[in-house]
C-alpha cells in the first residue's frame, strides 16, 4: 500500500504530513540537539544528515514489508513550520505489528502535541493500516514519553535493564504496547 494518498492526518490543532526536502532546517533545529538525540539511539544530526533525512522521509510512503517506515512532520494547522515528528515502522508485516515513535522540538513540549499527534497516528495504524499490535520502545529516563504512552492507554509490557550502551552510559528501556482490540474497547468511553 502507498499511504501518500491517505495523508495528511489532521487533529483539532495539528496536521501530520509527509516531510519535504524544505523541512531540513526545522528538522535540524531539534534533531541536532544532544538532549533530543539522547533518547533516539543515535548521535545528534549534522546539517547534512538532516537534509538527507528530510529527503528520505519525503519518499517513504510504502507500507507492505518488514522495515517500511512512515515518518510524518507534526505541524500546527494555523502556523507554518515543523514542531516535531511521529513515526510508524512496520516491524512484522505478517503479524501486523508496528513500532510507534515521536520526537518534539523541546521548544514545543508541554502543550500536548506529542500525545495528540501520537494518538492520531495510532488511530491511523489500527483503523486504516490494519495494525494488530502497536508498541513503543523508550529510555526509562524519558519521562515525557512514558506519560505519552500512558495517556494513549498503552500498557507497560517490559522493563529491560541496562540493555543499551549509549557511549559510556548504560541505558534501560521500557516497552509499551496496545492491541487493536484495546483501541476498540476504549471507543465506548
């Protein structure tokens, strides 16, 4: 399936759209920060890497095989610019399992944008893409993302202790997840 024709996704305040090469400056503004990269399992972006990533993400619209990824720019509906991103990676096509993630520019945190954007993407994953199980992996020290998972109604399924070496620091990870049936049971709330 090519998801480009199904986008953008919109919420009351946000538009979730494909990245464009022109988003490289906005992407670089937060992806270059060590405080952001710390929770992303990779180094901070250089300017060149942000340009590459924006171009790659603009072209990622397939959703059919293991590893396919959809990364959407999170934008306010009433203002230009990218606030952050949400992503969905098809981890197992046969089992219909996908990993969800989000990253927000620190200047836009604390306004509920991450939860709003992640909820819209989770609804799209379950309702349109046919995902059965959606999960998130996050550093246990990333308390903001823990709160997003909990607000989404995801359950903590695992606590992996010192499973990742980030430079010289051992990190621990939580796995949160929800099933499509969980979303259905919440619709009557």
